[in-house]
């Protein structure tokens, strides 16, 4: 669902602006999803007791969209299965592509066989729980200062997405040729 939309977005922009460079498309994607994560995170912080869950959902959605749109900007198929493994590495859920691919393969095998899906999903997203725990602790601490939660959420989401953008650009941007 997200991959085809990212490909459609890049195709539409290339058709409308044939002179647009991959770097230009990447900047547009970065700005779009940075704004989405910042505004969405601040809004989610107002969701009361469900704020940490809502904010995590906004951040994960923004991160996945950003990575797939950046891949599309650099002519990588955003719907290709390799993007899932790259997404897991770029978002620091897994340390390398081999580990991410292995976790994805286990999750697919468990889904197909109907056996131990909880364990496979745990291996796939287990590292994400540490990130969520840290995010929850920060949000709970920010609630001690009235009005700080939306600001902390916006600032934290913005910084995290900027770091993700840098990692994704390093992955998808072709190496510069030596002249």
C-alpha cells in the first residue's frame, strides 16, 4: 500500500516536472514527512492516556512513508521487498540487512504456516520496544511541565526524522563520481 503510493507520487512529480532531480524530489519528500511527523506527533501528544501509542503510530507511519518516498525519488522500487529490510535497518530496529531479512523471512514463514506468529513478530519488531520505552519515558517526564508534551513530541519527532532522512539518503543516493 505505501510502496505503490510512493512510486505513484514520484512518477506524478517526474511527469509534471521532468527537469526535477532526484535530490529535489528527496527534499520534497523530506519536508513533507518532517512536517507530518512534527504536527502529527504534537497532536498525538494531546491524546491523553493513549498519547504514547498514538504518537508512536504517527512516527512509524511517517518513517515508513519517508523511506519509501526517498527510495522512489532515487528510482528504487518502493514496493520491492528489499525496502522492508532497509526500512528496519534505517529505523534502527535491526543492525544490518542480514538480520532484518532473516527476521522478515521468519515472520513470513510463521504467517504462512500459522505457527508461532507471536515469536516471529517479536523477533521482527522486538528492538522497536526499546525505542518505544524510551519514547514513553520522555513523554511521561514532559507531562510534569504543563503544555510541554506537545512541544517535546514535535521536537523529538522532528529530530528523529531528520536523522532518518540522513541515513536514508546515504543509502539511496548514488555515490558521487570522482572527477
